[in-house]
């Protein structure tokens, strides 16, 4: 039996009417009742403006309670939400807003000031996400509707708006709910079309497998305009009645740790980069000290040290953590080995925007190290190879989470599916007999060796990133040789007063040490140092296409 995500949220609103729901960290907060009242006000505005079911409404701004309220208002009105990442360039924001045919735009003031309304001619109304102020009205009649909103709302609800007035549509599973653009490129925009069924299936899985409630809190650190953050740091949290704290812009480590200590969340949803930074800066330097290494060889003492590390890490996360969910990219093997050794309650999931986002997941108690869980409910996965357990092939998917296609892009839609209707993920992997999924890399990153061997750069990078003074790396092919592009730990280089010659020598030692761990056909011929960190996607994976 399927449960609509709006049914979950409606139940939470009624049940937790006076409880805090959405909070801008160290700023303002909205109870579930206030969220519902603001949503209802937006509905009155939409109705008076003549907004119809299926009309497009764009949103662009940093994470905030107001962003969440606006999104909920749009989808519960049955308009189509078009969330845009706030770190898209202004040119992309304008192009995608126009491409989506949005007629209303909820946007932060900062982003709005960098755009040109002439580039978005279909817009009738623009509302500021900071306080819902009017930024633009196409004509006087629209402005008059906006200016009269208080009176219009009072006229519709003369006795006030209460829990009994909350009634969201749930008979629209197969209707388009949102269009989520996967990148800011403007040549051939790929707007993923997701239905209410796609979103509901994800939220239902979260509620059935990782239940939460009104006593729980969460710190949101992923972009709400990305499906990972939207589905599991926002909608799934509202579905359970939890309180979500938004940090706004990407937080510094200090701000994040302060928020975790204050909010004391029941769950941390993050990407590997954040976890790896914590381990590389706070854990590895301690356990790699000669004296600690010696102590850990004494029978029984290793478990004592691991217990202390676990206690310290859980305290840093606020002390109430039940689950640490990692997704968005592959996690470093050495970091995961240590997470398993110290018995952190972690799990690694797998998903993509085209599946809204979940493909696989497993409970922390059953999770198999190195995997990314099993196929989630209402989804099937297959490996396109002769032997899915041992021979790597493309991971393909079908089920309730899979998108309709790409908006106004039939060529890309056709290319995304096999002839028998399975979604091509572009990821390579295997599945064991228990259906645990093990990802080996991206098909477009695969390098073919001189004798036809498959070389997965991600596996080499995983080992290279564990070498001294390496923050992150990518492996590319040049003139039939493998070259590693490395962004070094320049802070540590500075602390040690190392010059460029000494750093180059250390990297050559890293290369030689790395090659001892690799088969001959996948050894690195050269390391090139990068002056700046690699550019990242919203889920903090490297934009590999920029580096060749």
C-alpha cells in the first residue's frame, strides 16, 4: 500500500500543530501550524492569480524555512515546483527559469539582484524568500492581488485557519510534481521530471525503515534544491513531525560542529567529503602516532582506543545520533574501515536525482562494509553483465522511484532508458547473492588499459587519497598513460615549512608507494599538483569533466 508524502505531512501538521517544524538556525522559527498557515496564504495568492494545476513555479535561494514553506505550498497546490541550486550562475538561473516556463519565482534577494527580468518573460510574480516580500509584479492587477492578500485570506477563513482546514491532495500519484535540473549547463538542460509517486515512494521508505518523530531534531546541510537534501533533510523530516534547523549557506567546520552540539540531531545525513575531513583532521593523526600504533597491538587495548574514538565522535555529533547516512559519492576505504572498527552507526546509500533519489539502502545493523545497501522497496536493480556477482556491468533500475524523463528533452530521455524500459544509471557495479550493491565507478570514467583491462580510476584515487599530504585526487588518461591530479594539503605543507621541491619529492614517494598497491596495468606514471581544490557538484563530488 502506497502512502502519499502529503498525507504524511498533513498528519504531522495536525498532530504537531504547536510544535516547532522549520527553524533558521539562531534566527526565526515556524511551528507546524504556522507552516500550514503560510502555505494556505500562498494558496490564496495562487488561486487569485489564476495559477492552474501543472503551472510551473521556480525557487532559488539558500536553504531556509521560507524555501521549505514555499516548496510545500507549490506542490500541495498541485503546481509544478522547479527548484534551482542557488550556486548556479545567474545566467543559468535565468535560462533554466525561462526553459521551465515558470510564471512565479520565489528567490533570494541576492540572486534576484543579479538577474534580468527581460530574460524571464513568462514571469508574472516574483517573491523574496526573505520575508515573502514582493520583488516584481508584471502588472497592476497582480500587484493589487498581492497587496490585498491579508484581506483575501481573512475573507476565505473568517473564523481563522486551524488544523481542520488542512487538506492536501493525495489522488495525484502519477502527476508531475517537480522538475529538478541536474546541472547549470544551458546548451541542453536536463530537467528531471519527478511525479508525486516518485517522491512519495522515497518518503514512505524513509518512514518505514528509519522512523522519526516530534522529539527528533535534524541539522540540514545539503542543498534543498538537490533531491538528496530535499527528500531526506526536508520532506521525510516533515513527514515524521521532526524539527529541521537550516544553516543557510555551506557552513564552516566550526559553525557545523556548534550547530550539531546545540541541536543534538538524531541523524546526520552527509556526503563522504565531510566525514573524510573529520577523520583526516581529527582521528588519523592520533591513531597514526607511533606510541598509539604500539598500544593498539596489545591484545584488548585496540578495542579500548576504538571505544574512546567512538565516544568522542558521537559527542561531536551532538550525543543523540542514531544513524549516520552517507551518500552522494563513494567513501574512502580506509575511512570506512575505521568507521566499522569503532562501531559508528553508519550506513552508505546510493541514489540519483532521476530516482528522487533512492536506489539502495540498508539499516546500520545489517549494512555490509564496502556496499551501498540493497535495492529499496518498490525498486528493482540489475547489473548489465554476464555474471552480476563477479563481472562488473552497468547498474540499471526500474520501479516507483524512476522519473518520467527529462523536460522538453526527448533525445536525452530516450538515451536514458534501455529498450526494455530500465533506467541506465551510468554507474558500474556488481551485486552479491544477498543483493548488496557494490559500486565500482562511473561508466564514463572507465579507462581501458593497453591490453583491454578495465581500469576504475575511483579505486586508484581511494588509495591515493590515503597517502600523506593528499587531500583529494582524480586519475586521468593522457597519451595512454595514467596521470594523477592531486590537490595537496597546503595548510599542512605550510605548517611544516616545506618548499615546492620537497613537496614534489613527497608526492613522488607517494606515487611509488601507491604503485606497489596496484596491478601493473593501473599504475600511475606521473602526479601533477593542483593549485586549488577541485570544483564540486552540489553533492560534493568532483566535476571530473573539467579535468583531463
